[in-house]
C-alpha cells in the first residue's frame, strides 16, 4: 500500500440489540480491511435515533456502512468491497478468470442469495407473532434452500468460491451468517465448513472484535 493513502473511514452503529451483533454489514468492510492490514477509523451513528439529515448525501438509504477514503465517498457493501478489491490482489485476484468469478460470486451473494436469506431473518425477527407468518416463512424457506443448495453444489470441494480467497467469500460468508439463528445452513455440510473456514480467519476475528467493541461505549446514549 502506498504511504500516502489516507486512512479509510466507515460508518457503523454505536449500539445494536444482541440479535444483530456480529451481523451488521459494516463487518464485511472491516473484514476486507483487516485482510489487507489496512488501519481504518469508524464514525459511529445511532441505530435508535434519527441519523443527521446530511448523512443521506453519503448513504442515500440512511444505512450503514458508508465508506470514505480521502475525498472519495461511497456506499453499498458490494461497491465498497469491489473498491478495496481493486486495490489489493489478496481481495480480488489478478488472473482474469478468478477475478471475474469473484465479481460474479460477489453479485450472487448480494443479489441471488442475500434477499432470500433476509426474508427468513425478517420473518423470524420482526414478524414472528403474525398469523400469516408460518406459511409465508415456509414458502421463503423453500426458495432459500434452493439457493443454498446451488451455492453448495457450485462450491464443491473448493475452499473458496473463485479459487483464491476473495471479496466474494467475505460477502457470501457474512450472508450465510445472517441465518445463524436457524439450522438452515447446517443442512449443507459443505457450506457449514465453508462458513467456518471464513470465520476462522484471523482477519474475520479481528473485524468481529472491533465491531463488538464499538457497541460498548454507545456515545449516542451518553449525552
Ligand atoms: N445493501 C446495503 C444494506 C445496508 C443495510 O441493510 N444496513 C443495515 C445494517 S446491516 C442498516 O443500516 N439498517 C438500518 C436501517 O435500515 O434503518 C449494503 O449492503 O450496504
């Protein structure tokens, strides 16, 4: 990394309830930064109070994370991961096939798998007492299983989706982890092992510890 590169800043929450700890999406960006040994700063926002109106110019959906490096600002974890991948082959391989496979799998994680996992999460955590929920969840579960089976079959005996470890794995492992309150991923032994492989990486462990540490002080409650 060139000396002159500014320290990246990412937004995160200063507190979230237990069910969200370890799955807030800034974890993906922290993990990527840890993989390449890049120090960063966090700008902590309240999850419970309205974010400042001005934040929408940085993250138009009023969500975390948003990312800045010097004057460059961006949002969406997929875009942030790609941006970091462009800077370091440890995140995005140079070989054309591996590189484009990683990009394809990054999109798959966020576009073909995450929406189906998120439906289950939303039903379980936000609508668990609604009468309509059980049949809706059952239908969503079928679709989610289909997607996980496809990922498991495509992964096969490989350690990582695109060959070498990449941003695709950061996205996919963190998407799979959103289902941690269920036994759905456990139905797919290859995915279970894959997820464990990702989460055993020291960079993941450091990223997780940093996210959890940021919940301890909750400055937005201090005033
Ligand atoms: N597609 C976005 C999703 C970001 C997102 O859902 N962020 C959540 C935290 S994990 C959030 O800020 N939720 C608060 C809200 O939506 O008000 C990304 O990948 O960056």
